[in-house]
C-alpha cells in the first residue's frame, strides 16, 4: 500500500473537540476503504500568512495514511465537501517520519527556549 501525508486546515472558530471530530471522521473514511491511519497530530491554532475565506487563523491537523489511491481520492472528495475545512493537501511519501513531526519538534524547541528565558529573568 502507498504512504501519504494528509494535512488539513480547519476554520478558526471551531473548538478543539470539533477539530478532533474532523480528524476522527477522516480516519473513519480511510479505515472504511481498508486503509490505516498510522499517526494523527494536531498542531493547534496557528496564524495564516494571508486570509483564507475571511479566516486569519486555522487549526492544523496531520494524518499519516497507509492506503490505496482510491481511498485517498475518497478522503479528498469528502474533505472538499466539508465546509469546516478551508484548505487541505495530500502528498505521497516514500516513508513516514518516525516520532514527532517537524512542527511538533518546533513547538518543543520554542517551549524550552521560553523556559530558559524565564529562568534567567
């Protein structure tokens, strides 16, 4: 089976529970087509570089998917229909990244940097 990374941006006015429900819905779509979601990461509410459909921020979610191409096509179709998703991107990868993604490691680095700065003050 092919490996994919699927990232979607959900509207800023959704609660975290609603964003988690969107990720669960995407997981159900993949599993219904005999695929498997190996990792789900919620990157949180982040500022966008420019407005998208009157949204200045969005909730970012990453799904690592192991499934045939037809399942990914169905996932993209369902994502396109959903009004809560403002952007999405699916790419095929050779292998999935082990451990946390770059975005999660970036958050850890920033948190450590803030903690050391607070200790010095």
